[in-house]
């Protein structure tokens, strides 16, 4: 395991730097008031409190009864330790070789702190306001997260929208959104699609378009059989807050996270989200998703690169092939804005995973500062080992469905006979339960990884586009049916407004930059 911010090619780390690294690693994640002995190397040395431990249960309830909480200035209170000793465990280096996605308890995860990097720290009252929204659904929600610009800002805090979209917003939500009034997006993971919609139609018939009158069986078939397997209900008001929620079966969610068959939800979870109800199987599958995103980004990057280049590449994966990005229906600067305003959260999400990869490391002395993780102005540098064998191992460990698409592209490029190719695929089969073997890259994987970098980038991006494009198109068309005509038009108008606003900001930035360059030095 590489030291967290050590130089890329091994060198010793002096004691006070080791202490700084530990302080940074602990401090950024959970703001502990004390540290454990320096020989404890686990990055997840904290206890995210209610985010994880108090909500292990699938139907976990918020410890606070419904009501609008008074907003405090302590944005990390909910993530502080609760008096017990901090868990000490490290992630096994081979945890992703044969993951068991049939687990049903958090104790079955590879370690007691496994996946804590997925839990973003937000204001405790804001988090509670989001959880109170979940309380308003009697249908059982096994897994839930809030995401998007309504939760994590993508513009400067000083910018204001013309009007609020919430009828009676929670004070916490109003404060965190800074008066911008943004719709809050949720994803609900459920065990039984038809049963969930049956209960929800009884309670919230007004959330559905006319399709709801056809019953839960029809609604669930539309959800599960078309597009990315998600059913969205946008522009609904819950607790005085305007929200959009998507419903997905847990099996569909875990499959996309672990295999990348559509990258629709996997792409959303590759960016910072606020998990409100957790599930052990989803946490394991999402950790596979996150480390797969790092590996894919590394294949697209040169030997030396910056944090912003890495996180920007990861954040942009799911937008390759997204029809909204080819139309005037999305802010063209969306990815850049996400990275610009969420850089510390991307570090929380990915830095622990980078630490556990043998072929990439931070090589910036600024990482030794305990303030680094929370510093949005630091753009640290990284380096990766370009050895074809190590990069071949990354190719071999890509998600199964996505890896197959990349293999087929290179079968055509390398003109490999079909029988030889079929034999190669059989040897790399992950689905045989009798095989317990390391996912080491073979000759073909190394040949792919050793392709000319410009060509590799083209082939990987084409494989991503072929993964994303069709499910996204079908999902967009399905949304017209599930959302209804009026709300679909409203949604399209708002997306086009974001596109125009993004173009306007880009023009202003270019003009400002031009003026700065023209000033005499």
C-alpha cells in the first residue's frame, strides 16, 4: 500500500510528515479531536455517527422526530464520534477480487469501516431536513441518497435565482441553498418494485402522471423494462420542499454499480452524494463502482496529472454519450463546475481508494498539510506507473459489462479470430463460482493497455458512449410518459435555461480573462 501522499517512487517519510499525514487523513474525514498511534494506517479512522452506525437497518428512522430544526453553525456535528473508541481497521488489498454481492449485513463487509468514504459531511440540520422528507413515504425505502446542485452547490454562493421553488422550505434547506431555491433530487432503492409503487400510489397518487391510473403493475413494468430501470416523479412538494425522486430496484442498482451495464446510476454515485439510508450490498457495489471509475480515468490520463484532471475525468465519464450534452439541454460547463465547487468532497470520496492502489500516488508536498483535504484552492499532482503489466491489471478489473464492450472493440481493431477471442473471454470469465483467482491481466489486457495512448483514449471513450447512450435516450423518452407532458415541458425549459446560463457565464469568464491578459504588467 502506498503512503497516502508520499512521492510516487518510494522514499521514506520522516516521522513528523507521517504524523501530518495521519492528522490530515483523520481530520478531513471526521474532525477528530485526538489521533491514534501512528502505526494505525486505516484511512477510515472515524465514526460517521448517524450516517452509518445508527442507520444500518434498512428501515432506519431518524433519531429526531419530524419538525423543522434550528440551524446551527456546526456543520460537522453529525459526523463526530460519540464517545466510543474510533474503529481501527484497514481495507484488505484484495477486497474487490471476489466480492460477495449477496451480503445482507454490514458485518459481512471487508472491514468495519469499509465504504465510509462514501458518506459526505454536510450540515447536520440540513441532513435531518432531508431525512424528514423520507419520513413522508410509507412505502419502504431500503437505500436513499440526495444528489445534485440542490444538495451540493455548482455555482458561487453569492449567485441568486430569481425566485424560490419551495413553497414552505425548511430553514436548514433555505440556509444551505443560500436563497437559490433549487429542486432537491433523490434516488430511492427498493426491494420490490410493484409493491413499493402500490403503496406509494395509495399515499401519493398526485406524484404520478396519468400512467399511475393504470396501476402499480404497469408502473413497475415501465420502470424495470425500459431505459436504465429508474422511475422518476419530478416537481412534487414534500414538507414544503420541491423534490424529484427516482425509484430503482436494489438489484438493478447493484448490477449497474458493479458491472456498468448502463452507467446511469453508477455515474451519479461517482460524484459526491449524501447517503441518507444505507444498505451493505449497495455500499459494497458502490465501492466497486468508485474504484472502477479511478481505474478507467487512469487509462485516459497520462503519467502525470492533477487532481482536477483526475476528478474531472471521473465526473465526465457518465456524460459521454448522454444526449443532453449534445443538445442545448444542459450546462456545457457542468463537469467543470462540479469539480470547482466540490473538490474537497471528491478528495473525501477518492483519496482513500487511491491510497490502496499500487500504481498511482499523490506526489505533491502540499498533501502533507493537515489542511489539504479541505483546501479548495490546492490542485495536487499525482503520478501513475505506465507499466503495461500494471495497466493490464486495471483493464482486467474493469466492470464486467463495460470490459466486454472494450474487449469487442479491440477484437475488431486487432483482428482477432472469433474462436481465439471466445477462448480468451472464457478464460477471463468472472461468473464461474468454482473459480477463485486473482484478476490479473493477461496478454490481451496488456496489449490493450499498451496501445498508443491516443488510440486507447478513443477506444475507451467509445466503449463508454456505447454503454451510456442508448439507456440514456430511452430513459429520456420514458420520462415524457412517466412525468407527463406539462412537467416534461417545464423540465426541458429549465434545462435549456441552464444551458443558456452556462454559455453566458463562459462568455463572461472569457471576457474577464481577456481583460486580465491585456492589462500591463
